[in-house]
C-alpha cells in the first residue's frame, strides 16, 4: 500500500530514473575512464536512491491505517535491509564466479611472447594483487627490467577482464532499477497527509466494523 501526491510521484520516478542512468553509465566505464566521470556516476546513483529512502517511509506511513503506521514502517526497514543483503550476496557471487574466467580470457587474447611465458612462470598475487595498488607496485618492483613491458600488458588485460565483469553487474542492477521505476509509475495516488479528524474517523469506522 502506498501513498503519493502527483508531485511526489513525479519526484520518485525521476529519482529512480536518475539512479538507473547512473548504473547504466557505470556499466560503460572502461580502463581509461576518468575518475571524475566515475565519481559523477556514483553521485547520480546516490542522489537518486538517497532521496527515495525517506520518501518510501513517508508514502507507506500515509498509505496504511493510523494504528498500523509502526508496522508499515518496520516492514519497510526490514525489507530494505533484506533486499540489500540479498543483492550484495547475489552480485558478489556473480562477480567472484565470473571475474577469474574473464581475466584469463583477456590474458589469452594477448600475443604470445617469451616475456609473457617467463612472467607466467614467475607467478604473482592473483586478483588480490590486481586490485591492490600497493601490492601491484611491489610486485612490479621485484621483476627484471626485461619483463616490465609484458607485466604492463598483463595488467592491462586483467583490468579489461574486471571491466567486462563489472559491466554485466551494473547492467543487472540497472535492470532492477528499471523494474522499480515502472512499478513507481503505477503507484496508486492517495493524499500524502491526513488530518487528525480523518484519522479518528477512520479508526472509529474500523472499530465499528
């Protein structure tokens, strides 16, 4: 049960559209994307989702009977926490499952060279090293000078694999945001605020029934 006045409905729809836009933009982030561009995309998501949180509480409180306001508010908080936990688990499992294969596929596309073979024999820290700049610099400093160009190629291919995996994750999140956007468009409109008299009358009618 929800409650929105026309301007509030327009605002909620616009905010969800803003979040979906930010997720779609993040899905197109590549290795050479600007940090400021990524920051702007994250800002779009925060500006959209952050405003919908209190709005969700307001519409639920206005759309349920007065004596069920506490129940409605608690349900919103429970489902929000549960949804965040499930989404994190699902997207995290997809990332951990697809990332190694995507990185290996991009590395396999590199032209074969003795330097790459020697670098593979030298070993490394895996994905953890790739995502940690300090460990990455330390690993690079321990390599012979003749292996540094191959090391840069290997890191570039690995980052492409990460970008491909994150592209799919952000598209999935954008799809979920799109479903929420469509659901918001079809919300039933009822007054966002009610007077104390109307609340008392409502409770009296329900008690009589």
